[in-house]
C-alpha cells in the first residue's frame, strides 16, 4: 500500500468514527428530551 492509500483509508475511518459519535450524541440528546417531556 502506498502512503497516499494509507492516508485515505485513515481519513475515511476517522470520518466514519466521527459520524457514529455524532449520531450517538444526537440520539442521546433526543432521548433525554423525550424523558424530560414525560416527567412533566
């Protein structure tokens, strides 16, 4: 593998990790908001 291919693979995996972290964060916010609404 060339350095460019390794760099591209690293960037793509970092982007995937970032997207999955963002999805978990957004789901938690949505979930917390729903729980807050049910409490009232």
